[in-house]
C-alpha cells in the first residue's frame, strides 16, 4: 500500500492506510476537498492496494456533466458476477445530473459483492444528501504553501520568487501549481501591470483587452484571472504587515495600499472576490471588471 506519490493530507492518507491494514473497507467512500490536491490519485492508489479492477467514470471531454447513460452502463456491468474485486471511481461526481445521481442511489444502497464505490468531488454540497449519507467521507485539505514552494523549486525548477508566486496562485493545489509553472513569469508580469494601472487609474486598456476576446467563456476566464491576480496582490499587502516578503505585489503597490487600514483592505479584497462570483453568474464581463477596479 503506497501513497508516496501524494503530497500532504497526512490525516486522510493515514485513515486510508488504517482501512487497508484492517482489510475491512466500507462499500462506498466520498473523497471530498479542493481541486488538484490528490483525491483522484488517492482513490486510484486505494483501489490498487485492495487489488481491485478499476472502472473510472468521468464526464466526456465534450460534455459538461457525467451522462446518465454512463451511470446505466456501470450499473449494468456491475450486475454481472465477477471473481475479482471491482472499484468504481466517479471523478468529479458533482457533475452528475440529479437524474444520474438518483439512478446510482440504489446501487449505493445495495452494492454488489466485492464492489467498492468511490465518489471524488471538489463540491460535495452539489451531491444529493441521500448520496452523501451513504458514503464514508474522507476529507482532503489544501496543501501548505511550504510544500508547494518546495515542490516548485525541486521538481519544477522554479527560482525563489517564481516558486513562491506559483505556490500563492495555486491556492493549495498541486495540480494548479503544475499547470501554472510554465506561465508564472507571464502571470507575475500581468499582475504588476494590473497593479500599476490601478495605481495610475489607467484602466481602459484592461477593459479593452477583454472586449477583444470573441469567445465569451474565454473572456470570462481572462477576467476572473485578472481579478484573482489583484486579490492575491492585496493579500500580499496584508501579509507584508507581518514582515512577509511579497513575491507578486510590486513595492509601489505595497507602499501605496499599506496606507489603508486593515478593514479597508479587507473590504477591497471582498469586492474583488464578489465581482469574480458575479462573472460566474453571467454578469457583463467588461462592466464587472471595470466596477471592481474602480472600487480599488
């Protein structure tokens, strides 16, 4: 039984090791926690350690949800007796429709022999309560910045400030860290440009750049990225008061914003977070970003 490839989450992994040592797994588990912290890998390792054949269920690349036809196919396959143990892993289980969840419910209530069901999700609240109540929950937490910085330096070969900035933007997710690493230099430059424009009040270029993106979804992602960069920059202003060295915020940005009291900084941070949520709710991208920047 080896979870050596996973970083952090000692409590969750210790619990899984204990289950394996006792050799009495439950019939269903819910692996819950933020994206990119190793939930799916832990589920695969758990199944492997049990000697089970893995059946992986995930949404098709061209769809936004796991199809009910996929659930029916798994249920049909599980009706056949098997001489080997089986482990069905539902990746991003919250992407099942309510109809698909209801179709799975009976199998969760009365699972076939030698069958383990594992639901992996970053949004457990989107699952039906009846689904959650039939699973033992294993919680996974965001990884500490220190572990991400170490990984970025030793495995991704990032320099000191770049490693720290990548860890900050990854928000506890090793998956995000790996994705961000190749573009961290560009992201730091973008963050400093945004900070300079906020300080100077020259915001038109930011709004115009978003308006040039024809694909609506891409425009939303770009807008959310800009607001997220500024939110992390503000967090660094707050952290600088405790003597922590900024890796994303420019000295000018820190100096200017440090003149505000803590409550004011927190209000501005909350504004950025709220406006990012507004974009998720289909608010006008340009107007939302403009309003957020003006409030800074």
